[in-house]
C-alpha cells in the first residue's frame, strides 16, 4: 500500500517530469558523442530500431536502452499528470486554457507511440535497379521499372528526375505510378522511393522499400501537439492582454 | 555583396542611434529578397543565407517587445550586437549559388527551414532577455523571456513536424538517426525542460533564466557546430 502510494506520487509529480527530462537530455547527449565515433551506427536504418539494438554491443547502445526506459517513465508521468489535472480542474472557468497543455501532452504520447510502432514493426529493403528491372515487393506482387528520366543542366547538376514504375500480379498490370523527388509510390502499405541515382555509365537507381507503421500516428500526434500549443499561446496572450489593461 | 555588408554598420551604429537598426533591417530584407529573385528560390541553403536570415529575424522579432521594454535600452544594444555578429559570420561564409538538389524543391523544406530559423531568432532574443534579467532582476524581462521561448518553441515544434513530413516523402521515414536529428531532439527537450521547470516555484526566476540562456548555446551548436563538425542528412 505504502509502495503504491509512493509510486503514485512519483508518477503524479512535476518534479519527476523535470528530472526525467534532464536524464533524457544527458542520455541523448551521450548518444550524440558515441554515434559519430562508431561505424555500427551506419546500419541503424537497415532494420527496425529494436532489432538493430538487439544485435549490437551494449557498449554502444546503452544510451538508447536507457532513453527507452526514461521515455516509458516519462509517458506514464505525462499521462498520470494530465489525468489528474483534468480531474482537478474540470470545474475551472478557463477550461480551454487549462486543458490545452493536456492536449499537447496527448500529442506527445501519440508521437512516442508512433516511434514505438516503427521501432518494432518497421521494414526497410534496398535494391539497385535499371530500366526493365523487376523486383518482388509483397507476396506475388512485382514492381517493374519502366523508365528512368534524369534532367541534368549544362553544368552537370541534377535538376530533376522521374521514374515510371508498374505493379504486376500474375503477369497483369495492377497499377502504374511515377516516382518524383518528394513523391514516393505508395502501394499496399509500402513506401517505395528513390534513394540515389546514377546517370553514367548507365542509368540506375537505388530504390528503398519501407514500411513505417507509426507514420500516421506521428502525423496525428504532430497535429494534436500543435493544436494544443497554438491554443495555449493564443489564450495566454489574450489573458495577459486583459491583465495588462488592468495594470 | 555590398548590400549583404550594408546592414552591418547600421546595426553597429544603432548602438548610438537606435533608428539605424530599422535601416539595417530594411537593407538586410532587401538583400534577402534580391538574392531570392536572383536564385529563383528561397535563399535559405548554406550558412551565408541562413545566418543573414537569422540576423534579420532577430531584429524583426525584437521590435514587438519594444513597447514593454522602453526602460531597458541595453536590450536593443545586445540584440543589435548579436545581429551584427551573425551578419559578419554570414559575410565570411561561402554562398550556395548552385541549383538546389531536387529533394529540396518542396514547400515542406521551405516551411521546415524558415520556421527553424525564426525559432532560433526567438531563442536568441530570449537569451538576451534572460541575461538582462540576471543583471537587473526586473520580472518583466523574465516574463518576456518566457513569451519569447514559448513562441519559439511553437515554431520549432512546427518546424520538426514539417521536417518529419518532408523526410517521409523524400526518404520514406519521418525520423533519421543522425547527429543533427539527435541534437535537434536535445534542443527540443531542453526547451521542454525550461517550460516545465518554470512551472515550479523554486525554478522560476534566476534558474529558468539561466536555462533559457544555456538553451541558446545548444541552439548555436545544433545549428553551426553539428553542421560544420558532423555528417548528417542536413548536409547538401
């Protein structure tokens, strides 16, 4: 009972949030020092984060494990504090002003959930392709590169490109698409984009097929976070304007 | 190039004649617009352009605080000195006059960069206000520092969200583990820490003012230090 009470007061404390934020900053700072000095981090994007962390030596990943633990505690602290605040202040007059920080917190939780999903179930695969190359991407679906077009200016700078692809199932064309800079091809939950291009001695592209299960959660989290932040700023500035009228 | 330099003496001489600050700002804005027209794009790639934009943004954002800070003349002097310093750095930095890589030709990139530098400018102003608060102990300065950081935090968060959308469209992921992203997270967490710490009585005033000042050191390292010393997705 005593331990339960202590745990609850730990999770309900703003002081906990502050110290957890301090610890998280220290862990990421350690990561920022470790990361550039170890070659192993070159492969961090080749597989889901947790899978990568499992196969690497703990000597270089300890700060990531510690950050995950701190983020779990911070999420619990955020949730508990938000729930308590809503319960305590439910009868307050400036309800929107009091609820907007909690909306910000919900957005933050969504973003963390997005990272968790992508770190657990994300997928990435690379392949070098030329015009005519056919790649199996999901089950019996095959993606064929129809054409690669590179626009190069007289000084030799790449100014634009496009890649036409088609998806085939059992030999029949299911869908056609054009990949452009900042316009990937989305097919059955997969994001197919061009990572690199080569013009000489022959046209070739480095394709990346990825799946980010957290992407929509991250977007939703971002929108909620900003909605809360902007509401908070607008309401606070209105309140301070009203206050300054009285002073 | 003469127009790029023109703002510098006006910022310096504004230490004695404050209206010169506005002349300097007008010249710097004219330079940014002329460069944008020459290049046919938003001139915000490379340290020359971004430092110029940061300098102009600092001056522009410092003006709305004018009404409340009439008694703190040092506020303008420090902002003008910082802007002059960034202008000098911009002048010695190499201009990026080559065509943009195709991946940068998107509104998401433009929003991402513009908002990031507007937030940096607000964090810079907050650092000046924090330093003045430590010297003068006027709670108005501390309250202005808080406002500056809150709006800067909003811009910075928006910049990160737009950056995430852009990265997803360009590279299939909204997050990349590179030193720049890591330092960006440290910066965002640092100002999150400021906003939370300031809610506690014992952290209000001097401690939070110091965090606000230290935050700008993190800004400068994230912006200049990481870009110059480490390889990242932000090097083009």
